[in-house]
C-alpha cells in the first residue's frame, strides 16, 4: 500500500487527515493541496463506506479515526443515507491552480451529489 507521508510522522499524519475529513463532512468541500486531497480521498471514502452500514461497531471505528462529534453525527445521519445506493466515488477533486506563497498546486475536494 503506497502511503504519502505528507512531511509528518504517523500519528500527526493520521490526526491531520482525521481533521481534514471532519472539515469535509461538516462543510461539504474544502480547499487544500492536491497531495493532501488525494490522501484525504482515501480516508474519507473509507469512512463513508463504514458509515453506510450504521452499526455501533462501525460508529466506534469512525469515532476512533475521526474524534469530531459534529462530523460523526453529520456523517451517519446525513451523508451516509445520501450515498446508500452508490458503491464508491463519493468525492471529487478539482484542481484550482497554484498557491500564491509557494506555488503549491491547490485543489478543492468536495462530496458529490
């Protein structure tokens, strides 16, 4: 399994991706770098798939990965039922050009309708 390190050690990387996923589920779309968006897609799609079953065990697994109460509630009550008939491909990444300060390629990652 190829893993992007994102310049962080393991626990920091997992925390950052959990926070990005929480922001994505609360806001619906976020602006970040292309590399982070691609890694976030892997995390977010797996969390949505877990939430679709809705069992207590899956809820606990999602909370362990993303300890943000409002995001977990939104994921299980709003987002997962919306994708009940869909078998993957819950997110979209749109490249929006380079960041002014350091010319990093930027993207918008959003939940598809």
